[in-house]
């Protein structure tokens, strides 16, 4: 007869939700690629060599709009939505984790007793009240994501209209971060960056749960002897 041992339902819930978010984002990316490929197959064939005027017209009417739509605008907007969803998940589950720690440790102070944005509040709560510290590099990278999310939400991805424009310009020059600025000055988010972000979020919660003393995310089945 089997039974479950050494697992934590709260951690399981967070890990499972993150996994479903990963699957959703991957599904949207795959669907987009399928739609783009279908649209590409429907493009009129390139004019025969020698007719420059016809070639220029074909490029202007068919190719340039296709490239703008399927290589720039649509992928960027798709990843903008992914960043916002990931950030919502992070803030929501981080606050839930703080509430769970408060309950388990019977703490008098709550995360909401502190001022400031959610991420800063939770960081202060974990460090000052719970004596739990996450790698500073992880917090720093999350702050980068916060600025990217704010640029998307408040400036539609326009770097020049963002209150963090100088910071974001510098961030796009970091070779370790897969971000760019397009020719119109909008933040261009590559698929690799979204994947990097999902890995970062998983690393953050794994480290947080381990240092908070939570059990494993998934149960291990044992047979009684």
C-alpha cells in the first residue's frame, strides 16, 4: 500500500501553476509559428529576375508588410502579454507565500504592513521579519523585469516614453539579456528572454521555498513494509 511523504501542498500549487503558465506560453508561441508559416506559404511568388519595377512593387506590397507584421509587431505583442502574465503570477504567488509563512510561523507582522511595490514589500518582509534571504542577483534580475513590465503597461513598450528609459537602454546592451530596441524605439522581446524569465522565476521560488523550510513540490510514493 502506497502513501505520500515529505511534500508540501502550497509549494506544489505554486510549482504546478508555473508549469501550466509555461505550457500556455509555449502553446501560444507554437500556434503563432504555425499561423506565420501558413501566411508565408500564401505569399505571391517572387517576380522573375530582371523586372525591377515589379520586384519593388512585390516587396513593398507583400513582403514588407509580412515582415513587419510577423517578424516585429505580432511576436513582440505576444511576448509583452507573456511578460505581464508572468509578473502577475510572480506577485500573486509571492504574496501567498508570505501569507503562508506568516501562518506557519505565527508571525504578528504581515507583508501588507510594509509600504512600497509588492516585490519590495515582500523582499523586506522575508528579510526583516522572516530572516530569509534570497540571492541578491535574483532580486536584481526581478527588478529588471519589473521595469520591463512597467514599460509595457505604462508606455506600450516605448523606451523613450518609459520613466526608466535610460536604465532600459543600458539593459538592452547586456549580452546576457535577450532584449533589443527596434527601429521605432520600442522594446523588442525575443522568445529566449521569456524562457530565461521562466527559469528565473522557478529558481526564485525553489530557493525561497527551500530556505523557508517548505517540503518538496511533488510527493514521493513509498510502499509500507
